[in-house]
C-alpha cells in the first residue's frame, strides 16, 4: 500500500500556483521555523485533487508512501509535518508524522490553518503559507514551554 | 519743669551707673566726662580739649578708648601698674590705652595698652610699636606736646591694631568658607560620580541580562522523544483530523 | 532580571535625595559674596592745570637750625598744581607731575607720581627752588594710596640700605575730616621711617577723588623734634565725583 509514491519535496507545487519569488518566501519562512525547531521537518504540497478525494487520507498516504529522500532518515519522516492544500476543494490539512503528533493538538493545528484563510482568499497564496509558518512557530513555542524541563525541579 | 526733672533723673542715672562701675577702693572716683584726667590742671584747657575731642570721637565711633591721665606723683608705683589701675577702673572697651604722664619725669609719658583684643596680638609687635610711639612722643619739645603726641600715637596704634585684627578674622572666615565650599563641592562631585557609576551599571546589567535572555531564547527548541506506535501499518504517520476550509484564492 | 527591577527606582531615589541634600548644603555653607564696590575711583581725576591750595603752618624749635637759632612758627599758603606728564630728567620716563610752590615763591618742589584710576604710586621728587637738585627717583614705584584701602592694612616696608632710608606705611582709619575746603571722607595714612639719622612721622588724610586734604609732617633728629608742618586744604579746582 505504501509504495510507489512520488518524492516528497519540501515544497511541491503540483498546480503551478507559486512563482519562484513565492517559493523563496515560503522557503525563508520554513527555514525560520526549522531553525527554532530543528527536529520538525516541513513539507508543503499544493495539489488539485479530484472532487471525491479525502484530503486527510491523501495526506496520510503521501506521508507514508513517498520514499525517503537521500538525506532523510525514518526519524526525520516521523518528525515531518505535511501541509496539504487542495485548490479544487479550497481545503488545507495537516498530516503530522508519529513523532510530531504530540507537538500540537488537532485544535491547535486547525487554529494554525485558519490563520492562512484571509491571505489565501485574497490571492496572496505565498503569504498565506508564510502566515502558516509564523502561526505554527508561535503555537509550537507555546507547546514547547509546556514540555521544557523546569529548573526548579532540578 | 518736666524737662528739668528729666535732666536731673538722667544725670542721676548716669552717675549711678558710673559709680556702680568704679571699684570701691579707687581713690580717684568716677571717670570724668572728657578723655583727659588732669586734676592739677597741668594741661591748659584748650590743649586738653584738643586732646580730648578726637579721642572722644574715636571712642564714640570705633569703641576704642584712649584715656590721658596726668598725675603729679606715682607714689613709687611702677607707671604700668598705675596706668592699669586707671584702665581697670575707667575703661571697658575691648581695647583701650592709658597715656600716663608725670610732669618732670624724663621717661614720661607712658602708653599702656590693655583689653581683650590685646591678648590676641603678637606681643613682640606690640612692644616694638609701643617703643617707637613712646620714643617719638618723647621727642616733642614741651611736655604738654609730649602728652598730645603720645595720645595721638596711642590712638593711631589701637585703631590700626583693631582694624588689622578684623581684616585678619574676615580673611580667615573667607578662607574657611571657601575651604568648606570646595570640600562640599568635592564631596558632591564624588557622590554624583558614584551615583552615575551606579546608575550606568543598571542599563549595563539590564542590557546584559536581556542579551543573555535573547541569546537563550534564540536557541533551538526540541520536543521530547517518545515511543512511536505505528498504526494501520503506516510506517511514518498515523494521519490526523486537522482540516480547514480556507477557500479559493482570488487569483 | 528581578533585582534590576528594584535597582532602577532606588537609584532614582538616591539621585533625588542627593540633589536635595546638595542644595541644602550649598545654601548653608556658601560664603556671603560681597560685591566688589569701587567707591574710591577715580582716585584722583586730575586735569592739567588743576590746583590745590593749602594753609601751611610750620614749626621749627629753637636751636634746631643752629645754636641760638630762634624758634620758627610761620603760616603760609602753598599751591600744588598738576602739570601733566613730565620727565624729571632726560633719561627718565614721563610721569604725572605736581608742582608745589609756596605763596612767596621762595620754594618750589616737583612731586613725581603715577596716577591710575584706582591708585597713586610715588615715583620721586625734585627741588626746583631755591636751587634745582638732582631728582630723587625710585626705580620701582611705591604705592601711596590704593582704592578700597581698608583700615588695618600695612603696605610692604620699603628699605633702601644705601641711603639708610626706611618707610613703613599703615592705614590707620577711614574717617571724615573737616578742613577749610569742606568735609571730606578720607583715608588716614600713617607713614613712619628714617632718612639716615632723621626720623619722620607723616600722617596724610587723602580723600579719594580730591587728593591730599590734610598732612602733618614731623621730623626728629637725635631725640629731638626738628620740624613740624601741618597743611590743610583751603580750596581746590578738582571736581569731586
């Protein structure tokens, strides 16, 4: 079942929605979050799925079926968070790897996805993804504070 | 009638006051109104007045008392002793002198200064000035002129010494005030310097703290690892329910 | 970070406190500043041609000028005139000069001084009549009167060893003096000293803005008075400020 998938590139623009400049913006925003949270790997996909396709299912399949990249380890994949945007349905979903699951809850991810809506609807699709990364960073920071070891307990 | 009574009363008060000052055993009684005591009339009245008038003016304006005493005999007592008895009886100013003359005495007149201010003066300087003054006065041709010259010398001497002491104390006071002011300013500058130093360390400390905090915050974060439990046979991800409708882009 | 929160307000309080303390201290210890008044200036605003006329009495005891010489008691008048800048000799600079002449014209003397706004310095003198003499010239001017002179002040003592000349000048008092020319506020200066074997005593009443108002000169030799001269100002052309 989980074989023969396409390579999972950091940014996959299957619908040609982003120009080179947009890609650079998205890369910069991604790099910003990755420097703060180097454990977490990010994958962005913009697709045009058939009408009856379930986005979460597609994301689930993509993350598991795509072969590991040459420098990617299984641990990296399990720490990967996939942002999937379907142009046709106008939906966006988050598919986290096993390890990244516990970082944020579904509600928190939904909050992050909702932060994209305004820019996305305005046609500023790259900016929407940048906004996604900013919001993710903020939520992860908050979540991390819950997890960080407390000095007083040492 | 009333002015006459007042005059009598005034004279009585003056006399009472004067007599109250005189020691009981002072044989010459109270001080005369003029600054010249010449019971035998050695000095003619005109000369006595010419001596007394300026001395009275000096006493009124500057409170420097020069008293001229002419006696026929000292009864064997040293001149300084006799002069000092007159001074004790009749002089109350902080600085005063008695010019004592005994007609016929070659070493006369004598100038004998006394008073609280004299105790502050340099005794060698006082003695030197006295000797010069007495020597000059003694060079006058006639004895009355000697007395007048001695009175002038005594008055000049006392006036100079008094003013000199005042100048000196003013100078000391000024120097002291200047010293206090300098010391106060130094202390103030030192205090301000210390405060500035202390104040300048606050932003330094703040800045350093903020820098440390900033550098700490800039560091990478990591979440704790946990045991992974694959689901549905999926090697890397178990899926999720985070889906949101973000709408169609207005391209 | 917590300690820093307290340090800043404490420091501010400390600065405020020290500022208040400093003001108080300054007010307590600040010396009373006396304004430097210059009431004596110009000390001698003489113009060329200004005159001072004095009434002079002279006493010379008997046997002073010679054996059996009679006593001398004379009165005369003396006029002092400001000549302007005059040089006493070809090799000497021009300085302020007063010519002093007796009423009968039998004697004349020149006094050389330096007049500034706030002081008069002595430079020398010279007899013109009955016979002109070589000027007595001081290489260094000696203060005669200085504006603001206070009673109790002593000038530096002058000593010229070669001529046996000594001078000690003291300010005895500041007093008002009444003379025929009027009532004048004066600086009373006492000069004592020696010219060889002659001892001198000179009391000068100098009125700032007017000049010498009265002078009493006595000279002694060998324990005897040989000369006494008293001069009083009768009138002057100088305008008092």
